C-alpha cells in the first residue's frame, strides 16, 4: 500500500554542509585545522586558501544578494588572534570565542548588522589558547563564579559536527570549580555532546518561539519539534536546561501562540527538565541599520519594523534600537511570565529585556 502524505515521517533538518571552505595556512598547523581540512577533502568540498579569516572576497554570485546567500554556505577556518573577551550581559560575564557567523537565515538576527559585510561562518582552531585565556578570567574573578556565553556570534551546536569545539569547552569547564559555560541553539544536532563530561557546569539552552515566528522568520533552522526532542535528550544527559523565548514578536494571535508554546514544552519535556530550568525573554528590537540590511537581504519579509510603533531605547556606545513601547512590552512580559509559571512553577526567569 502506498504511504499517504499524513503517514510520512517529517523530514529531518540536515546538518550544515558548506559549499566552499577557506583555510588560513597557519590553521593547518593545528590538529583541529588539519582534521577539518581532511573532512572537507573527503566530502569533496571546494577548498581555497586565504591570508586572513577576516578578509574573504570574490565570493561567487552576480548580485549582492547572491553573494550573501553564498557567504552563509561558506566556512572559513582560521586562528583567533584577539584573545580579549567581550562582555556578555545579561547572559554571562564574558563571551567566549568559538565561532563567528551562522548558517541560519533568521530575518531578525542582530548578526545581520554586527557581522556587516562578513556573514560567512568562521571557526577557530586555536581553542587551547582561548581556553587558557578563559582560565585567566576565572582566576581574576575568584572566588566568584565566572559565566561564559559561547553563542554570542554564532550557533555552535550547528557547527559541532565539523569543529568539535563545543565539547572541548564543555569538558574544560567541567574541571573548573568557578567556571560555567552557557550557549543557545536553534539546532537539534546534539548527539556529539550527550556523552560529554559536563559536571553540571554547562547550561544548554534552546531558542523557542511561537509557531508564527518560527514559520515566517527562522528559515534554515531545526523545527520546533526537533528542538524540543533534542532538549529532552539534553535533560536526560544531565545538563542544566534553559529556554530563550526570543525575539518575542507582537502579532495577530500572539497570546494563543505563546500559550501553545509553553503548553507544548510542558507536554513534551521529560521530568528531568524541570529540576533546574531557566527562561530568558527578549522582545523584538531593531536598529535603523538592521532594518535597511534586513529589507535588502530578505525583501519579502513579513517582519514588522515600523518605527512609529516603537520606542527608541538608547544602548551602549550611543547607539539606540527600537523596542516595543513600555505598555506593550509589559503586556508581553506579564502574559508570558504567567504562562511559564503555570506550566513550570519551579522554573527561574532570568530576565526580560
């Protein structure tokens, strides 16, 4: 009997596979760089050399949009030379370098502007140097615990099958009494991390949202169902678990959308997930520059970016962004907070911003 459409299993979101891979020559002097090179060669990928992972030019494409899409499928393997870590408030004390750039096509992503003309994906092979610097930061802040955010400029879970760096960081932090690691992902490819010796020092977070937001604004990411199934695996592996609801977007039916989100989480997660569960909430925001770039790269986007409907909020370095007006932000925060505590009364809400 032929299988009907309803009976066919959902197609799994594939792991990231670049079309083009660049290497800095010195990166091949590191075991990680050589391993990635051998992998790329075995996969039959086009390999090029570059003098710097920060200067990739002449990407294929006749238009800027075509070059942008190619950049999102380009992997660059290099050495991280800057070992001073940026701050990462409110998530953590520091952002630990692991990769830069993301294969996802989330319309709203702040990387649209922070990466500017460099949307290609960079991974760093000198992880030993980076972790040595992390230890120095930990020692400087002793006896306080130091938290490191590993997903400020990328989605490291989506690259783990290539780099292996996240497992390395997790197992390093497990041996640091005062060190903690945090990262967030929209991908379900967590298998390489399930047997890591994490010691409870790494909080594994998933980005989740209402169906409307995932459907319209998060192309090239894992589905909600895939993320929640992966979250269950992570919880059963003993990791502290968290969810980031971001960006929270006011849209028709938003109350039902976010209520259903929390209901699905409660129904789907195993009991282990509730033992040390955190939530972070971030309302949608954009800058003038981001709006211009997003409209160029995703000209058919349905993302609402009407400056007249927003409040202008000043940020660091004199740069501001458009957020929801206080009254609307308060309604979003209160409604979602109530739904969280209805479903997960023992959970901790770390912040709303």
